[in-house]
């Protein structure tokens, strides 16, 4: 039997040296240089995309904390997504299995984001990915990207789950699903519908699937003080969301008005929908 003697002073010195190394790394971390590298990498490889970063700091567990991130398109800089803080770290367990995997987290629009992304070429900002993202209590009326894409300011607090598998360069060709709840908000109409210029709601619950550019709404339920609505059907997505084509059916009930009910077909586009009684 072999007895192994542990030299405690040596172990203490090694631990002390490691702690000093970690402390110096965090104190002398070149955050400005890292931020500049990330911004220039995106600009060189995908010049149509916009990325702005205030600072990059090391995080614990080992990773990066990126401060005040703005993501968007250069030709529409006002239609962006902003995050107060975005944290990213590698999944060391997946790295040991030969997979490129990142664990994400952050704060945005009064809520939070968490999830993971697996990709072939992270540092090239392109190629196929597999992602799973959770959002919680995000105030979507603060997001300029959603307002610009939808052509109106939708409000409410969003909580949900998104899964996606596909190519970053051709997002609509991928596949995925989403389940979400949107609470205490409103959806403005571009013209008066049934005496309403907007649709106020207490809660919207939805489950949708994406495949080959087609978004299938399996179930969507809206509950509001003046109306209850259910919706099913397909949306043929376009690069400009407002031009996406609708083929759906809806059932609308008006509480307090003898529970009157209307069933209709919805066509046209998201930016200019048309309705037909059934």
C-alpha cells in the first residue's frame, strides 16, 4: 500500500498563486480590446449587421459579461435589440465531448434571458446552430425591433420558450417552436375593427411551430376585458414581417353582450390584414 503525503505548505502556495493569477486576470482584463474585436469581427464578416458594445468583463463561472449590447441592422439602426447585460460562457462538459456549446444569460427590457446555443463556428458568426432560449417578464413595448418589424407598438410582458435549429444566414429556412404568455398589454389596429382601434388583453397564450418559412399557429388564446379570441392557422413569413401572408381562422366572443360570437377567416398580410365572416 502506497502512502501519499501531502505537503500542505506547497499546496497552500499553489492555491495562493492560482488565486493571485485569477485576481490579476480579472483586474487587468483587456475589456476594451475584446469589445473592439467582437464589433470588428461582426462588421468584417457581416457588414449589414450592427453590433455595439460598451465594455466586456470576465465573469464567474469562467466566461464573459458584455455590458450594454445593441444588435440590429446598419440600414435600420433604430430597429434594434438592446440588452443591459449579456453573459456568455462555454459549456465545459460539452467541450469535453467535442461539441461547441455556449450557455447564455442576460437582462433586457426589465426582464431576463437564459438558454444555450450549439454551433459549428461560433467565432465566425455564421453557420448552422441549435438554440434553446427562455425569456421572462420582458416588456416588449420597449423593443424597437418589434415595433419596427410589426409596424405598430405592441405592449405587454413576455414570458416564453423558443427552440430553433437552422442557419443564421437564412433564419426563415430553419425549424423550431415557441410557447409564450404575454400579459397585460394591447395590440393596436391600423384601422377600426368591430368598433375597436386596439385590442386590450389580460393574457395571450400561444403555441407555434416554424418550418421552411411557415409559422403554424397551433393554438392562440387571448383573454381581455371586452373580448375573448382564439386563433389558428398559418403565416407565410417574409423578410419584412409586415408583408408576411396570413391564412387563419378566428373565433371572437364579446363578454357582457349576450356572449355573442363571431367566426371569421383572416387573410392579407400582417401589415394589412383582411377579414371575412364565416
